[in-house]
C-alpha cells in the first residue's frame, strides 16, 4: 500500500527529429527511500496496480477538475524506448496537464 507524498508538474521535454513528438502526459512514480541500485533492479517489477489506485489523488493534486475524459495505461516504455522509465501514459485532454508530465513521490505504508 502506498501514499502520495508529493506531486510535481514538470514541463514536457519536446523532442524533434527522428522521434515523433507526443504531447501525452506521462506519470512517473518515485518510491521514497529507494536507492539508485534499487531503482535499477526494480524498474521492471513496479507495483503499477497499486500506483493505479493513487491516480485520482494524483490528478486532484495536479489541478485536474474533470477526470471523466481521462484514462491512463501503464507502459514499461513510457519515457524511453529502452524500458528504463516506466510510467502511465494519460489518454485524453486536460488544460492542467497539457504539455506537462507528472512526477509523484510515494511512501510505503
């Protein structure tokens, strides 16, 4: 079980060139107290179903008022094609999220 400690909106880093530019919001979860080695070893075994339960609180903290048009799907390759940055990809539109990604610090209860 996890609890949201902080939510931070970060402007999207728009890439151009060979990669297609995507303006979909990504949500990344960062467990507090996790070392760099823990992060490296746990990248492919994140408890994303537990993180999914926190999404309503994350959206509220990010200033999203209407979540009825939003959905989020887990992707191991949300931030990078190699799978090093797993997270949720948000489908749908919200003014509060436009061209922003969300970084969430979580603590285990």
